[in-house]
C-alpha cells in the first residue's frame, strides 16, 4: 500500500435526489457526504412546460442528474476534508429501469427545443407503469412462442423494463422513436457523461434488457410485436458490455471540472442501487438476501446455480458479482405507500407520531389487513395493473391502525417473495436489510416477526453509495476483485432483530389471509383492479 491516503467517491442516484459519499481505501470509512435534490423531482402530472401526462406516467429530467455531479460531489469532498488529488476513482449507481432517449452523442431528446413538449422525449423513471399494455403483449407472445429467455424472468417481464417502455414510445409517438438513436439506461448514461464513452453494464443489460447467454430477444420476435420494432436491439440498444467492478473509462476534463476531482481517475462501470449494495453489506455469498428498502424494495441474492423462480425479476450470470448467478425480486411500493398515506392525513400527522402509536399495539389488534399494491406488484405477480386494498376498516379505525397495517402488508409481500425463492430451490439463509427504512425500528421488528427469522442490518446509512465506492476502488486497481474489496470495505451487523414467537404466530394467521387475498385479486379470482384501470384510461382518453 502507498504511504499517502487514497479515497473513492460513490454516487447514488435515487428517485428524488442524488447522494455522494467519500470513502477511504482500504477500510471503507465514510468521511463525508452530501445530497442534492433533483430540481424537477418526478414528473407525474405534467412536463415542466405544463404539457399534461396521463395516468401511471413517471418521468424525469436528465440535467438533474448532472447537477448532482456538480453540487453533491464537491460538497462531499469538502465535508470529508480531504485533498481531491487523493481520490483515485468514482463509482455510480442508479434506480432501474430508468431510461434516457438520446441522440448518438448522448444528448437527451428533451434537451432539443423541438422536443420539450413531447412526453416521450423525457427520461422514463423506473416507476413509469404506463407501458403495461405493451408488457402484456410481450409476455403473451413470449409464452406463445416458448421463448427460452422467459423462464429466466419468472415467466413474466415487467412494464418497468426496457423493451416495454421502448415499444410504448414506438406505438404512441413514432416520431420520437425515430429521433431516438440510443435507448440508454440512466446507469450507463451518467457514466457516459463522466467519461465521454458509452459502456453498457452487465447488470441492467441482463435484468432490464432481457439479455441472456449473450443475446437479446430476436429481431423476429420483435417484428411479431410490431414490424417497426424489428431493429430495436441492433439499432438503438446493443452496446459493448462492461463487467461490474471494471473500469468503464477515465474521468474526462469536463466532468473533472464539474466534480472537482482529478481528470483521468478511474470511473467504474455503472450499476443499480440495489445490486451494488450487496458489496456494501458483505452479502456476496449465495443465500444472503439483501433487501434495499426505500421508496420501493429490491431483493437481491447470489446463487451457485441457475433456478427458475416464479415471478422473479430475473436471474443473470454475473448480475451482482462475477462468477455467480444474481437473483432479483422486488416490491414496487414500500416507503412510497407510507409517505402517500401520511401526506393525506395533514401536517399534524408524521411518520414518527404514527410509528409511536402503532408500536403500542399488539399484532392483529387493529383488525385490518392490506394488500401492498399501491404502485402495482413487481414480484411475484409482475402486474402493475394491480392496486392497493384495505379490509377491516370501521368507524373506530384510527390513522395509526392503517399505518401499521400498511407496514405489515409490505412485510407480507416480502415474505411471499422469500417463500417463493425457498420453494424454487434458492434458499434464503440470511435476510439483510438496507436503505432508509432500516431506521424505523418498529418496521424492522415487524419484518422479523412476519418472516420469523433474524434480521441483519447493513452497517452503513449509505449502502448504495458505499457499494459504488467499493466498485470504484476495484476499478482503480486497489483490489483484485469486488469480493476482496467488499470484505475490506463493507460492513454488516448480524441478527440485530430477533423474531418474537408470539407475534410470529399471530402473523402466520394474518399472512394466510393476505395470501388468500393475494391470489384472489392477483391470480384471477377477480379482475376488478384491471377493469378499474381500463375505465380510468378510457376516462383520461376522453377528457
């Protein structure tokens, strides 16, 4: 090791803001951090110029991401009190599947004056669900043709992913589709801005881009969806693949000016916020499931071999770390559900107050049960036409009752995912929680009781950013591989929350009711949720 200190910077691009963290090599000490909120946040009702959006839309403005580099990175370095010259690498992670339509040089379509009022010219955020009709058609055709890649995604692909969102553009705004010469994951677009070169990361290519065994869905398959879609892969998507933890390129002079970091330092291949967190939590061994719990929850885990898990988001060779099969599942709404409920109550109600009052209850005391589908279902039903449900409400129901029931519903959703993995022969031996929601001790205890297993907790408040810094250290040559870097720089607190046997027994009863509702509304007993969405879309179209 050299005598002078070395540092890396990890930048985590979330749903509403970006966070930069300065980390010391080789021990992973976090020395300084800074957050920059996106100016435009999430566009769900209208574009910045007032152009209205329809239901289930969620867009962003890509210049907001560059502003994170310009503001959060220099502020984090200043907070750390280090010499920027001692930074040897920078790594980034992003929400996924978040897609940027660009020109050949990476210029986002919305930055051209003639496209500022066209919704399809903007970034489609991960929770943009307006492409569900396209996803339904992709799934139906793939099942009919027996496409070999479909079982690798649990039998269904999501409206959140690359192909469904791109097909929506083609069919709703063909001019925008024709003008878009590159369809780029934001995880790769930000690395493109840092280095000046476009490298596609193995993680999003596999999980969100349906790339399996070195190939995407065939042109013949795409043409059967829409003749104009036949050349989508060859013309707009395909790009050289970068292995996670490798160097994507060197920091350009322009990006060095933005960040205050030395030009020429290593920039790691892009990654996804959830998957990169596994390294930060020292959870790269098979059977260690990491749940990154924030606005949504993503569940990731490595395995020695490939298995078909119903409703999983995918299994990808090297999707989390080289040499292992990476599995992913997830819930489309978790923190978002709690936040939406609190926002409706008024200023006097806060998360802290509701948590305090809910913590005074015993399991089952409120008499409620909910389905956690307020933002659709990502796993294991993979259906974003589904919606939330609350049963048992009476005139005596209090706000804290509903709040606790919503927490429990998300825990039941996680249990459904864990059980599905176990039943498919991919055993979950340890459950490690990460993300902003781990600060809520009531929520963590409820999850331990519902899962009836101990919960470990990542030893960092900045899991994704720390994971990105670990990948940056590997890309800079400080470690031979990500596994070695994770052992040195990552940290986890084992079995922090233990299940309470009495609470677990009550939750077994409630989970049985949740499962009955889950299957009835999610597996064909009633399609009322889908019919309501269809009526809603018709009303929007006729407005």
